[in-house]
């Protein structure tokens, strides 16, 4: 039986994969494509995480798609509302016709002779093979198999229930229980007020404090614009306003971190008082060395002020029969322990990749504009922002891939490969994401491609810079090599 062939194979049916499908349908209508999704439903992150209170940690006017207005009342939206938005998008643009669920991609091999990828997927224990001309990875950067949990001493002794947010039980009842949430990142800050609504008490156990910033769940300017303008115009203006504000704030914080730190801490002091901030909410690092935690409508602070939640600093010594003993000797009694300790991270979908029979170690490649890899042909990855909404960059990446495909057709090339110029070979090696110290990202850095010190080997993580690199810079940059499988020589490419 002949293998099925498509022009473009997209891996993942989350935000990036849906974004890719829309752009392929609108910008490359003559290209066939399929989306392989390992899970049984779309949504990626938003289908996987089902813990209490799960919500966006950035506004939906930028986390939403550029082509599909978010019309929900709340800009900081809950998980089910986001899933409803994604389903509506998929149905509206008939993207569902291209998705194949239960297809977990496990391997991809490139052949320069035929200028195509051979992709293998596991479908319920059966191996399925497809071929494609271009492979677009939209599967994110963390493992869906299990979350990250340190090896806690005495874990087996604990007589209560231990839950990781990535594996939240559907029938979990926490009403009236004493809960310890280990962690201080976005997941923990979301979980604590949601659990505190029904629990006897919730304690957030943190090794070190995190910067938190409160903002309304509704965007008042967006509300006004929606009343005055058609929804699409109002959405575009709000999206432009919020993306510009995100970048402006990030740059300002980075320019004067000491001043930013004082302002951020003052906002929390206004909520909880100086003593609480000094003890539990004063990080040792600069703002945006790690991601800021969003507190919509003060819910986290309100739970602490109500006495239904509290924060404890300390390192876990061991789990006990009745809870956790800290290295300080203090003990925290618990019926439930939630290990909000992070994610297990992967690169390129956690699959085996070869090029002309040689295994690819992505940590030894260089990133091309943060979307492709040196010496890896006809492949791109969607990787969003750390300091802004994921979808802002996914939109740019999907648009760039479609422009690249059309450019290849225009110049008669079937292979495009970023290759180092002779002048690039002495570049200093820099991490894929710079100046970001969160544990989950530091665990991932050794797996990711390197970044150089000059275009196009940069991943600036700045929206305005990416708009220039991915929308305006020419494809004929002396780095992206376009070839034809028939002669495997560089094509004549018009400027």
C-alpha cells in the first residue's frame, strides 16, 4: 500500500497547530496538509490541564488568535472558556477536517534525494506512516506524559493523597480538607484561591518568593471599545494596545529592575501589609528573571486575607504520615499534597529525528530566527514568548512558514535549509532563551538549539523585533539555502 503523502504535516492540535491550519488554508490554499494530534481532543495545554481554577495567565486579546476575535467578557479566561473558543475556531474555519486524533508522532526522517520527510506515528499501538514535503512542529515544549516532581523523601509514607496538577483526577473532592501546595509559580498561584474556596485551609509551600501582579479579569478599555466599534475592530485595537503595553513594560522593567521591584512590592504591600511582603513576597532575583505571576481580581491575596490560605517558606525535608516536615523542623499537616513543581520539558515533540540517516541532536544546532534549525531542511517549530502571550509569536511563525512555502514555489525549490555562513562559525554560543532563570526553563536549555550574536541566528523574544525578522526581512539572506532535489544545487533566487 502506498504511503499517504501531504505537502505539509503539522504536529499538534493546540493553539499553534490551529493557528498553522488557518494560515495554511488562507495563505497556501493549494497545499495539502494534515494535523496529527497524539491526544483524543484538540486544545493541547487547555485540554490537558483540568485542575481547579485553571485559567490563562495572560490576556485573551493577545492569547487569542489574530484572525479570530475573543468576545468573552473576561480578558483573563478560565480553561473551559478557552476550550470553547478553540472549538469554535476549528469549526468556523473547517480545520477539524484536517485533524487526526490519537496519532502520536514518534519519529521523522528526512531524505534529501526525494526532498521529503517520512513521519511515523503511533495510533493505538499501530504504526502509521505518512510522508510530507514540510514538517511544522506545533507540539509545544513540555511532555504530556507526566509532570515534573522532585524525588521527595518519604513520599510513600504519606497517608493522604498526592496530586500533580498535570494529572488532576476528574472525581477529586477536596472540600473540608487541609491542603499543602508545593510551588510558587503560576499554577500554584492559580490553585490556591480555587482550592481555598472549599478546603479547610490551603498552605502554599515555597522555596523562594515569586513576583506577583494583580489586574482586573476584565479589560475596561476593551469593554468600551466593544461598545463603540464592531467586534473585529475593537479586538484588533485591544490586541495592538496590549501587545505594545506588554513589550513596553518588559523593556522598562529590564532597564531599571530595582525601581520595578519596588513598585511591584508596593502593590502587594497595599494588599497584605509590609510584614507579609517582607517575609513571603520579596524575591531575591530581579523582575522578569522569572515570569511574573498574574493574580486576577486579587483572588490569591483575598484568600490570604480571609485566612483560608497562607504561605510558608521552606525546603522539604521529608513527607511524613500526616504531611510534610521541613528542613527547619517545622511540620505542615495535610490531607492532600499538591506537587505544583513544574513540567517535564522536551524538544521537537519528544521524537527521534534523522536527516539523511544521521540522528539530529537539536542542542548542537543553531536557531534560525527562533523558528528553524541549522542544517535541518524543511522544518519549523512554533515556540511562543516567555514574557508575553504565546499566540503573538505563533501568529508570526505560521505566517512566516506560509510565506516561505510560497517563496519556495516561486523560485522552484523543494528544499530550504538554514546553514552557517563562514563568518558565522566563530559565533559565541548563547542559550535559546536568555536572562530567564526559572527552573523549568533552565532544565530545558541544554536540549534546545543555540543562539548566536547576529541575525538571523537570534531568538530575541521581542514582538517588534520578530515582526521585522519574520515579516519583512528577505528570505534571500545568505543563510537560508534553497535547492532542488533534481540537481541539488542552489536555485537562482531573485531578490
